[in-house]
C-alpha cells in the first residue's frame, strides 16, 4: 500500500519535533545542573560574592555576602551597590565603591580595593575586608555586569597590628621601645634643623630599682617598672612620647616646648617619682630617679649624639647625689669631664686593635697546710698607652662597660690567658691549681660565651678544672637566670666560679644557694683592718663560716700585713691575696714561672 504523502510528511515532522524537544530538554537539564552547581559552589565558598547588572544594581549575593553586608538577597535585589556594599576608611565610601564599579564596567578590567578598607554592615558592625571587582561578560563578549569577591580579614589585620605593636613597644610596660623611640627622636632632630621647632629629651634612671630587685626579686622589679611607666604617662601631655629604653631607664620626648617649659614638665615628673611609694609584701620603698634634660637643637647632629648628651646629664645627676634633675649644657665642667670618659672608648678600641693590653698575675696564697702545692693566682688586666703609660682597670673599665666594649675585652683576656698558660714550659700546667679570671656581667649574659670558652679550652689544652671565673655578686643577681644556666653548664665541664668582692651586697647569703660557687672572695674593705675593727672581724668570720657550711672555700682579698694573715689563719680562711703577699707581675710566655719563683 502506497503511503499517503501527507501522512509521511506529518510523521517526519513529528519525529523532528520529538528529537528537537528531547535535545532542548537535554540542554535545559544541563543548564539547570550547571546553574545548581554554580549556586551550590557560590553558597559553599568562604568568600562573599556579590553580582550587579550593567547599571550597578545588585542581582545576586551568596550567603557569605549576606552575612558580611547584613542584607538578605531578596531585600538587596535591585538596589544600588553603594547602598549594600558600604565602605569606610577610604574617604567617601559611596563614591569610592561607585567609582570602582564605574571603572570596572567601562574599562572592562579587574580592580582590587585599597588596603585597610572596612565594610560596614547594615547594623553598623564593621569588618576589615580584602576585595576585587571584575566585569561579567556575555557569550558574545559584551559586559553585562560586575562581580565583587570579598573576604573577612579582620583576624589577619588584627594580628598584623599586634605584631607591629610588639615590634615597636616594650613587652613589659607597653611603652615605646628603644628602636621606635629612636625614629621619633630622628624626626624631632630634623624638625629642629629645618623648621626651628623646639623639643626636649628627658632621660631618667631609677635610683632604687636594684635595691627592690635584690631585696624582693624580679617579680617585684617588674611590677615597679610598670608602676613607674604608668606614673610617667600620667605626668606628661598627650603629645609627649614616653619610652622604656631598657632596664630601669625611661625617656620622654617633650614635643614643641621651650627649654623653660621642658624644665617645668621634667620637674613635675621628678616630683611624681619622689612621691611614689612602692610596697611589696609589707616592705615599702621610696623610689626616686635621676633625670637628665637635653634641649633638642640643630647643633645635635644625630640620635646617638642626642642620647649621649642625655646619658651624660642623667649620670651627672647621679654623681651629684641622685634624685635630681640635671640640664645638659655642653660647656659645663661636669660634661667636659664626662666627654673625657668618651675619649676612653676610642683609646680602648685602638688598644684592642693594636694588641696593647697586657696581663699581670697576682699570687693567691693557701693558708691551710692541706692545700695541694702548686700555682694559685689571679689574672689582672693592664692597658698600655702608645707612649708606654700603664693604666689600671679602674681608669678605663667604667667607660668600657657603659659603651659596650666589655665583651671584646673579656674575650681578649680569656683567649690570651689560656694561650699564655699553654705556652709555659713543662711542668707548668701540671702544677697549675687555680687561675682566676674576672668576667663581666655582659659575658655572664652572653648566649655565645659557653661555646667560645669551651672552644678556647679545647684549643689550649689548659685543664678546665684549673680555671676559675670571678664574677661579682651584683652581676650574678642582676642576671640570675642567665648566670645560673651558664654557671651550671660550665661547672659541668669542670670550670669553677668565685663570687668577687663578697660581703658588700645586701642579699649575699640567699643567692649562694642559687649559684654553683666554689670560692667566696671576701671584700678587701672588710679584710684590711679586721685586726683592729671588731665589726670587720665578725663579718669576715661570718662569711667564712657560712661558706664552709655550704662547702665553699674562702679567699681574703686586700691582705696588707702579717698580723692579718695570722688572724685569717686563726679564723680558718682558706686563701689570702694582696700586695703585701705578692704584687702583680707580668704574665707572659717569655717569663717562665715555677712554684718558688714568687
């Protein structure tokens, strides 16, 4: 049967329509799936996503964007972007975001928002954000809108601010630290030179901090520093800057005031500190401070020069009796003398470079017949000028300590001592019982000193047990945790320690339990007149008895007569030292020693 042509055409059309419908439904299903995937993705990501049309009206917000803006999608739809996405911190926030959107739509480029911008929610809450704005293009390439992708960086920005604060502020007191304060001083110097603006620097050092620290411990010392920091801040203007420079040293930059005004404000700070009473566990201390005041003028070229002048003024106040204000004047005899101290710095550095320091040794005499025979001595340092003049440590060590040269001097002394001992002819090292070397507080707190000393001992072959490092009780107390650690580590290697000038501190006996000390060197001021002074005799006897109870041997310094030696023997003191026993003599490889050569 021949098919009807019309029926054939209809069948073909039905088939085509069915296939077309199926293809359309398939495409729609794929589009729906892609849309669902996109919506699920946008809803799941951690960033806020906000889309607009080509006129800048909001067309879409994902859940994160709803949370950060405070607008739900239905309420935000069709509203202008600046109404929903409100920025602060960058001038007029509406104009900013509107301008950003305009440029994005017109130029077809992506833009990043300025740093430190803040998004304000509809309820007023604010978030620190980072954001980009990019164009949305149709399939043929035309721009049909824009999309903003943004994220909450409040925690990250807060952490950055905290790190920046930590880098510029003292951890204990919250004041500016030395590094940050130097920057403000530099700007003050530049203003003084370029615009003749008057500033002043007040530099202060607490007079009784060590007493509090030694008597009550470091917790009390920290609490006192915090109290003083708060008191200084209460005593200055909002425009003044307060810093802790280190230890118990504070400074105030008195901005935009004449010298007369600065003197008045410094006097107010001084009075506040004089009136401060610090109480710790039923013990009350009057604090007080020595203050140096320096006008910041165009003559002061550098921050170092300015701080040096302030330091001179502060120490001049201490030299005049403490607890007072001293104004810096360059032509004052006090400062001329202190500038002379600065000249020692260059001379010490030159002496180190030219290897002109010299070692001397002073015999330490055993007083007990039980002491093994051998060599006992203390190494002493002398500075030799180019013209041959010899200086005692009392001439130059103060400048070396104040201007950071003690680390180099300590290492020179130890290195030269060990190499000189190594180069003595046999059987010198076999007879060596006790070689004492003085160690400064700087080296006591030096993290690299242990490695330095152990390397030098290994290289020299000098037995560690024959080396005794002498430290003052003040140095040990001021850096007690570091001192304990270093002394324990070196004692484990055989190195011994002596507390020098013992008996002049306020808390000597208490700290003996904390330190691995083998010897107590009784201060010469107590020894020299003990035959005639009952109080000195009692103190020497007490120190000797306490030392022996703790298994510590004693050395009496400053022995000046046979009568003193006999009295020390009667007390049971172990060793004696002084010019009467033996004056210092050069310690050099070219001058061999023997037990009988003293």
